[in-house]
């Protein structure tokens, strides 16, 4: 088992990662009857995409002897109303390194093989931009 989720009322859950004990709260967003005081479940999906992409790049960067530290990922999630679902995720990766064009290409291709990206419904539009220092 990966995690345990407890519904605590008022459209909030507590999610516990069983291996580490780390907790994440979720709230329904304000546009869907919630308080918006924590990540919504769909926020976590979009955020997981960015985290996964930069993590896969970091794994590959070790082979290239490149350090990605201080690079950032900005996520914008766009919902559609009928049916209510994620319509688009905009990912902007600001890479805080200087490296060769070859390494940039390798790292970008690596990011596009991230398991979260490959697991998302193909109907979700994914707009990915890499900004290199």
C-alpha cells in the first residue's frame, strides 16, 4: 500500500504516505464548494507532473554530470466545467544552469518520458516550456 487517505469533513482529506509518514492535506477548491486552504486533488495531479519532470531530468543529469539545483517549475492548471476535469496543464521549467545544446536536448527528452506525463489522459492538453539560463 502506498498511502492512506482519511476524509475529515468539510471537503478536506488527510493523505499519509505510508513509507515516510509525510502528510498532505487536500481541500476542495473555492470554485467547487471548498475552502481552498490546501492543494485540491487536481492541484496535486498538476503539481505531480512538474515534480516528476524535474526529478526525471535530475536523474538523467547525474549521467551528464550536470547539477539542476535551484531550477524551478511553475504549474498552471486549467479546469473545464462540463464535465469538470483538468483541461490543460501549463508547465514552465526554468533551468538554473548553463549546459551544452546536446545536454539540453537530452534533458528535455528525459522530462517528456516522466511517468506522470505518460499516465495522464491524452485529452489533457500539456503545454511544456523549457527556459535555460
